[in-house]
C-alpha cells in the first residue's frame, strides 16, 4: 500500500509502492476522525487511479497523447482551445473531452473546428462534481473515435482545487491562469500549481490596465513548482498560441505502449 509522511507545511503524502506520490492534504485538525478521513480518501483515490490506468491503457493502445487542461472558471480555457483547434487543424487529429457541471455552452463553441467533441456534464448522473474524475472521463471516452485521434484535450471543470487531485489517464497536465486572478494564487492554491507541467499565463494583453506584478507571480510559481514551463499568452490577441501549440506537438507522436 505504501506509507504516509508529513511535510514541513503540514500536508500529508502517501507514497505508493507502484505509483507517484499522492497528496491527500492535512487532516490533523480532525482529532477524532483524522485517520478515518485519510483512509476513506485514500480508498477513493486508489479506485480512481485504477480507472485512470484503464483509461491510459486504452489511450496508449490507440496512440493518443492526452492533456488534462485545468483552470479556474473564466481563465480562458475554452477560448484557448478554439485557437488551438484552428491553429492545428490539418496537422494533427484532435479530440476534445469537454467537462462542465451543466450546459453544453463550451462544447458548442468548439464545434465545427475539425475536432471530435465529447461532452461530460457532471450533474448528469455524477452528483454535480466540481471536477472530472477517471470514471467520468471513461464515460466520455466511449463517445470518441480514439483510433482516429492523435491528441486528446480534456477541458476539466473550472476549479482551482479539485481537478488537480484526480488523475484521469492523462500524459501531461496543463493549467491556464489569468492575470486577473492575482499574483498570490500559486501560494493559495499550491496543489493545482504543483500539478501542472505547463502554466499558460493568459490575458497578458491586460497587463497595462491592471495592478498586477508579473515578476512576483512568476517567483511565487517558481517557489511552488520550479519545473513548470511557463507560456505567456493572450487568447484575445493570439499571442503565445504558437508556443502553446508547439508544447502540445512536442508531447510526441504515438503514445508509448
């Protein structure tokens, strides 16, 4: 099963013998139920990881590279995806698994751009969850032509906490962060920023109009996740989209078996 250990910041981690380190948070404040809470959470995450492994095997068997795209609501994920589909149309076969609590509004915005779209509403049989988990993604994968895809982009539910806690079978995790959110967010939401392989710093066209300290944000991000690649972008002007698309293409060709 592995073992728990506590970090200096008070968070607890579970080291799996056969998998990556798992952040289960600090439950020490629950003096009467802390151990039980950790056990329940660990069971939930272990089952999720089992399904995520199934998803990953299916995706890899079909040669599909997969990116889990996360952000807070309104950071610009869907607009960035539209620009991505337009830029890569004809170069790579793309599928989008669109996650939202309700409505098809974002999925509708991505129609007609050459990508296969699968919508997962978490209020339809999944309890209205604020994130996609591996089971939800598995449901969405069943409606995609995996054999005809090279790249799958999973637009997770807008939330700065929960999406980072659930593996879904992805090869990489990307985060879209809008400068309108404030430079302190990596410090306030470390799990999300720590999970990201790349952070797309979006809406930089607004820099002249905001009291936003970009160097301070970048320093805060480096403190939390020094390995994260940073791409400065504007979904409104298209700045940085080429760099983002290059990052996606650099994930490689057919997934390793």
